[in-house]
C-alpha cells in the first residue's frame, strides 16, 4: 500500500465534531476545572480514521517512503520571536487504548498562551519504533483543526528528519499540513553525537553515519541537551534559534512543557 487519498489530502481533511467527551470537558471548564484545562481550551473527539489509514507496518513504511520526498529543507522558516509558535504533545492510557493530543499556541514574542485545543480517542496504530506518527497523527490533526488561531511554527515532541527513514512525526505533520515544523526530542533515538560544550547554545551534530540529521543543543548550562531536527520548511539553524528562544528557564521548550501538561490533563479527564 502506497500513500493513499488521506495521506496526500490538503489541510483540514479531518472533520471534528462534539461528543460525550467534549460535553464533559466543557462542563468542567464552566465549573473551573481542577485539571488545569483553561477557558481558552477547545476539546474535541478524534473522528473515525479514513479508509486508507495504514493497518500494518509494511503499509506504514510504504507511506513514509512515498511522502518523504515532499519534505522541504531549503526554506529558512519563520524568524524566532515573531507570530505564533505551537507546541504538540500526546499522552496515552495503554490499558484503555486511549490517546490524548494537545496543541498549545503561544505568542512567540512573550510566550504567553493564545489558544489551546485537545483531542481524545482510540489509539490508531500499534506501538512500533519509527512509526509513532501513525499512532499520534489522527489526534494531533484533530486538535490542530479545532484551533481558530494560526499555529505558525509547530514544535513537535519528537523527530523530524532525525529518523531512520528521515520522516518522523514533525516531517509527516509538516507535509500533511504544509506548515513549518521542527522536532525537539528528549533522547537521540539511534544516532551518534559528541557531547556539545557545557554552555547554553552549544551544539554538536547528530549523525547517521556521515550524514548530519540534526543536532544536540544545550539549552541550559551543564544540563543534558535536547535533540533538534528539521521537520518541514525550516532550516536547522533557524530551528536551533527557535529552541533557544523557547527555553528561557528550562531544558525543554515552553511549547513542549505546556502541551505535555495539557494532554496529560485531558487524558485524566477522559479516563477518570
């Protein structure tokens, strides 16, 4: 199975609609949710998967191979501190087979929250290293579709081209939506790197053999680096600059920290 109708679809292909979870979350928001979901959060359920969604590893790998050539690497991307920047993260309840995605739009100038959205539903694909995008994309796309604000640059908690087939979540999401994306991971997956210098802003190449697929970037003095890679329509140097702008106090970008907290809260609400 190659890339199918859905996998080449224009942005907005998912139709999101209210469900029981949406009503529960809205009731909680009106009452003042104890889970941290704020009044600018929209909560939706994940719509049914399209008929051409990959059902097994071979089909998913074929999709990655078919779409990988659409990744744009020769655009610099939006400058740090301008417009919006959006964090994406996903949480799972494996016992109940439930996934919750959160997207948090920040004002890039001061990192204040502009808008948030969550989407909850059933996991779309089994856990297979290198194919996590197929578990996460339906939830992430549903949450993105629920936004009213322009997401701007999208920062994924994961990989872009720093991926065995050069097509991690950040690249897959970028190609499907057409938006500039970067991947910021907590660990380097299978790739080799030398430790960067101890000072904030130091960077060392992340390599697959002789190919540079990203970099280990130090965001705090003397603290373990994060692993940055191009997703789509952003250069690696611009990606480094964005990550440093997004880490004024902590190792992880504010986009990731806030999306992580929100998706965990949404998962608790859905499964509690």
